[in-house]
C-alpha cells in the first residue's frame, strides 16, 4: 500500500550537471545543478533550473550560453565544492585544479577533465519562482575517449558517472544493467 508523503519535488536519480559560464569579468565559473536534464530531442536541448540568487544566474541571462559538464565519480569532492561555494568570491576551478577550456560553439567554458561536455545556447527561460528554468539548445558535445565503444559510439556502460540522491543527500553511481530498453516491454504487446 502506498502512503501519502505530501508534495515532494524529487526524482531519483538526479543527474549531476556542472554548469560552466563566464562572469562579467570574463572569469570561468562553474555551478553544480541537480535540477535538470534532457528537454527535447529536436532540437537537441537540455534544461537546468537555477536560483536567481546564484552567482552564475547573471552570466546565464547576459551571455545566453552555458556548458553542461558531466563528472565521473572521482570528482565528487570537486562537484560538491562547486555547489557549496560562490564564484563571486572564489575561483572554483583554480582551487580544485580543474582546467577550463573555451567553448568552440558558445561563449562558455567546459571542464577538460570531465568525460562529457555539452555546449548550449539559451533559447528559452521560464520563471518558476524559486528557480528559473533555462532551456539550452545543444550546439556541440565533447566526449572523452573512455566513453566511446570500439565502433566510436557513445557508451555509458563503464562510465561511472556521478548522480545525486536528494532525499538521502548523497552522491551515487549508476551501474547495474537491468534490461534492454524498447525490447523488454514487448512481452505485453499482443502477438
């Protein structure tokens, strides 16, 4: 039997998205975001929800550009630091020793050490009170060789990417293969 637990805006797992922008002085800055994900496949777009009080908010509004950087589990401490400190008084990338790289398609930096980076152009914003939802059209994707299979296709099988469990307030790594998508459900299709 299910129990009513009230209104809880949480989904598990939440992706960990490290958002890269340039502040008004041109300094690379990053922000950890757990509220976001794929928004559309055509055009390929992602969404991120950012509070207006965050230092990166001004840069998102001004440049209409950002990167999404997907970290592997080895960067949990850096990712946590990016979320608990402000770029207004801390050069987060310098402190952690991670390398910002100027985007090829948008005016935003990506992180060299993270296995996947998407360059995004803001196409829509929506004020949701506590957060503003930014929709970014993906203009380019950079992928580390470690995420490519033998045929050069993107493969998450051994990626060990970081996710977030908001209820338990902890980072997790997905891993177990359960079933083939678009196949396992065919057993319910009448023959």
